[in-house]
């Protein structure tokens, strides 16, 4: 597992962090600083019965997508985020570039922020089990989506809003990496074999050789999606850790079936419930494994 993980990491870094000497594009990026845990003021342990209320939105999964989604919704609505993992403060190695490989090597005891699993075709892999999700354990590579992604979805995107959203993320957790000798060598080699053009520093997913962004700042501090919670309204936002959602609660009526709440357990195995009001929604943001798994546990998709 370790050998395959480190090899995959090396390939990822070599392909995405390539650059040449010229920086060609200006971006509004974050400033080097300590990891911002201001959001801890509205974080609770799942055993806190104060969480068992009614909300406009319940978000299952406080990861790469769940945290920014919660922050934006909290501007106008009450939001509860349920994260099965712990706080990143419990594992300081998460917060440094030096700790990246250590975290992948760490033995999975069922509580550690790196959860190991084997895919159906036998490939070893990992996923995040911590507030901030996999953005707390990855290699820190940041790049905007290829424009072909938007064109192929069949959705009419407001690209001005999409770009504002990129800026919203980038000015908090994205950095221009320091130029390193090995990057110069790799970038020069790519250019010499014809991987053109030379895009310098660029966050866009485009052809050629470039230096892309990083969620590690130039002091080696990791900045992850959990920090986007700081953009939320603390009066409308609650985040629960050690909250493992077991089932979605559905209600049937003449208009159909509606998700009205969730059942979750805390670290002691005690069961709790939380509900959404009126036209509120339960939003699954537990990743490509956790979200369908929870739907199956809730009876959705079973034949």
C-alpha cells in the first residue's frame, strides 16, 4: 500500500506542479498565515443534545464540498453540518507539508483522519475522515476545472458566478508555491519534449506546462476547506464532529417522498436526530462513497 501510494503521489506532483521560470498571470490568492480555526466557536461534539433541533438545511459531510456549501447557505439559512470525523487540531501532522506522507503511512485505527479502503477492483485507496475531508490529507494541488467540464454537463452555467466562486475559494486557501529547483528541471524537460505552451503560473486547467496553485502556503502550512467555514454566519451555522449519520428520515405524502431529517450517532454510540423545517433539505455531501452508501442504508436504490 505505501509503495503504491507514494508512487501515485509522485506522479501526481510531477504532472501538476511543473513550471518554467516565467509567471504570466495575476491571481487574487491567499496570504501566508497560520491555519485559521476561528470557526471552532460554532463546532460541537455530536453528543451535545443542543444540536438536536430543526434547521433549514442539514449537510451530511463536512469535507471539500460540504464546508463551503454550509458557509454560503448560512448567509440566509440555518445550517447543521454533520461530520463523522474529528477536528484537524487532534492531528497536528495534517497541518504541515512535512506531515503529508506521515498521514498516509499512519495505521488506520478507525479514528485516524486517513481511512483506508480497497475498491471493488482491488485497488488500495484512502479517503478523509476529518473536518475538511480529503482536502486535509491530499497533496494540496489546486487547479480550476477544464472548461470542457462545464460544456459537457448539459447545464447552463453562469460563468461569471463560477469565476467569482473560484476567487472566493482562492483568496482564502490557495497559494502560489515557491519556485523549487526540481520544478524548474521538470518543467524544462516537459517543454523540451513538446508539452507546450509554457503557461508559467496559471490556475486554469489547460494544455501545456505550468505551475498551478497549492493549498500549502510558503511556510508549509496546509490550508483546507474547513477554513472556508470562517466565511459563514456563526449565528446560523452549527458543525458537529464525531457525528456518523446512520439513516435519512423520509416522510411520505400525496406529493411524494421527502427527506425530513437524519439519524446520527456520536462517538459513544448514542443515537440522535435532527430535522429540517418546511421546504428545508437534507444535502448529502459525503463523497462518491459515503453518499450512495447512506442512500442504500436509508432504503433508496434497493430492489
